[in-house]
C-alpha cells in the first residue's frame, strides 16, 4: 500500500476495510488488506513516514495486539500476518517534530534494513551501472535489450558522466534509460536551489504569470520548498499559496529525490 499516494480515508479503507454506507461511494462491505492477508503473509506499507497521526494510532493497535475494525464497524477483528514498512524519511527527526509517534516507531523498528542510494552503490561498484541498464532495458524491450545496453551505457557515460549523483535513485535511472532509448536524450529535472527558496517568491510567481515557468518547474519549485521547510503550512506561507493548493501540487516522486530538512 503506497501511503503517500492516498488520502487518510482511502488508506484506512484499504488497510482495514469498510462497511456499506461508511462514506460516499461505499455501496457494499469491503475487506481491507489486513483482513485478506493470511497468517503466513505480509502487508507492505510504503512511505510509512507519510501516515496521518490519527491512522498511526490505529496502526499501533494492530502492531501491539493485532486488533482492528473496519470503518463503521463495532466488531473487533484480528490480524495474524506480518507488517513490513518502508520510508525515505528520517523517522527520528519526524518524532522530534511530533509528526511520528514514538511508540509506533519502536514497535516497528525491531528489524531494520537500510537500502543504500544508487550513488553509493555505484561508488562501491561502478560496473553495476551496466547491469542495471541491462535490467531496465530488458524490461522495456525484451530480447532486443542486449544489443542496446552498450549504446545506452556509452550515452550515459558521455553525456552525464560518472560523477552524477543520481538524486532520483533507481527511478531516475529508469527514466534516463527510457528517454535515451526513445529520444536519445535525457536532461535531469531542474531543482530549485536552497538560496532561491523564500526570497524568490515574487520571481517565480511572475514567471508563472508570464508563462515562462513550465508546469514541471512549478511542481519542482513547490516540492523543493516543502522539502526544505518540512510542512505544507510553512510552504504555503513561503509561496503565498493556500495549504490545500500546495498539497495538490506536490510532486511526490521528486520529493523522494530531494534532501529534506528532516534528513539533515
């Protein structure tokens, strides 16, 4: 379940299920992922750091004793499977900021696995780039990928180089390979510089009004400011926008690639 891509209500429905009439559009009873998970199975919660505080309380109950209920249901149900969670956020910082519950964190973190960034992997094993390109190209082209792997690798080494940090990790490399195969070009997405944030609000608004700022750049700027200040409200104040507008304009894939205040 990708928690960053769903609203709190949808997350609750996806995890716990709901009864008929629980909300608009709930025309029938529906089991959630917890209910459908067998005792030897697992539910994967992607981006656990984005989970709403109210749902953190409900998830804590599941982690503690396995109990939960569907939305608008009095009956207590029991989850007997396993929970696996992942995040790109620093949950220690999130706890200090009051955005993530300590009790839930310590219940979840009994076993932790840190996945090194793509840049770290390539620093240790530069030859791994070829293997990754081959894997990605095969997923796109099948058996024809073998002939094009050399071509894509040569293009990346020539036009991007070995010092590029790949801030978007594997997802960015995937887009790069796709673009090189299709268009013979790839340009890393423009990211707002920290010194530009907060002081350049009038400039970017003027650029947007004049049509010189692309929609992708607008998303990039809005997301970069959020990554720096750490909250939708502060981002809205910096940019002079409504909080709901900021949230709707967030590029969540790009957000995963940016150094955030929580990660420093």
